[in-house]
C-alpha cells in the first residue's frame, strides 16, 4: 500500500496524454507519437538503471540530476543528436508543467527539472542538391517495375512540392487535383494545411500513375507493395537506392548523405536562386515563420558571391610585417 503523500507517475502520464494532449490541445498523431516515444525511453531507462518498474515510479523520482543523466544517456549511448535530445526534453518539460498544476506538492522537484537548460548546438550549413543532381536522381528508378514507377512519381512530387516526408506518405488520391490548375493539398505540422501547384510534367506523371494503378480517393497516393502506407524508413531506403544508381552517372552524389529532407532543401534553394521571394518560399514549404526560411539564404554561397561582386572593394594599402623586439611588446600589440 503506497503512503498517502506518494504521487504515482503512471496515472499522471495517462492524464497528460488523454486530457492535455488529446482532449485540450487536440494534438496531432505525430505529436502524440513523439511524446509517447520520449516517455517510453524514460521509463525503460529508469527500469534499467534504477530497477523501478514504471508503475512504481513516483513523480518525485524525476529529480533534476536523474533527468540530466537520462539526457546524457540519450546522447552518449543511444547516439541521439542534440536536436533529438532537446526534443525529448521538451516533451518532459511539457508534462512537468502540466503536473505542476495537478500536484503543487511536487513543485520543488518539478522546478529543479525545469531549471535545466536546453543544450545549445551548432547549426550546420544546409545540404542540398544541384539541378543536375536532382535530374539524375529522378531518372534513377527503374521505370519497368511497379516500385520504380512509383518512386519516379514520388520523388518528382517530393521535389515539386518540397514536402516533408511525413506529408508525402500521408497523401491520399483525393489530395491531388489534376484538372484545371493542378495542385496538391498537403497536411503539415500542427494540423496546418497548404496547397502547392504542380508542374505540368509532374501532373502528367501523376495522371499516368493513377490511370495505370487506379485507387479510391481515401487510399494512399504512394502505397507500399501491400497497398498500405509507406513509412519514413521505406521512403529513405528507396531514395538511397536511387542515389546509388544515380551516382553511376553523377559522381558528385557518391558518398553523400542524402535524405528526403535534402530534396526539400533543394526545392527551397532552387526557388530562391530563381528569384522567388522568401515569403513565398516560406508559404511553399509550410514554415510558420520566415526566420526558418532565412537559413536557405545563409546556405547559398553563389548568391553571396554575386552580391560581393556587385560591391566595389575598398582600396587598402598592404604593409610589410615587421616583428617586434620582444614577447611583451608583441603581447601588448594584440
């Protein structure tokens, strides 16, 4: 029998998911899934390191030093990136803010965890593909097979729309409009929806695809072999196969780490290089703020070089370096 002052963790977690995420916030299935994975990892870690079953854990067991150790475990043993580590921590912080309102008696423990900072990290330059690399990639799948035909249309749609992989695999036949002004209706993060126009060539590919393999409006546009929805891993594996084939004709693709998100970056960069306004690109990609889209400006060295060439360099006279006579004089001059 538990002591009256022990606040069990399991009932609070269940209420957080059912009441807070699903009933109050109407969180998307992807958000619920991400939060679920964070808690599953935490509960498994507690069982392995502290030999406590999930049903035995109390809210006060979530002490700051233990949560810090769990986050270190994600980085060092599971080899999560700092971005993934922070995402797991964000899920825990959201739960603890909910728990603080439900159980004020545990406020001391909760505040200790909330005081832990998110870990900072360097943002690498965005990787993207050139037009030649994209063309080689789109031609790589074998058009004589069902999977190859699907991959050709799927990758062409991915490049045309700049969709996230979750948006791509979630597309149904009813999300595609091929009459009049062809477009695709994407269902993005945070339940946001947007429509992206299709090139005539891509609309033609989609018409052929649906003519040869007709399906109902509610069925997936790009199914797997069994007719079910594709997974993120499935799309990535098919893309890697296409990259391997394309590298035979386009050697710059060899030994590069290319993901579906790389194709999304290529869409944004090519729109930017074509002179499309950055606010339009933000709408195209489904960015909530143009701040996110500005990363593509930072990545385009060619555009920066053009800007530099448009500016006349100042005339600066060169001076011959003359070393000082002593280390102190040298240090004073720094």
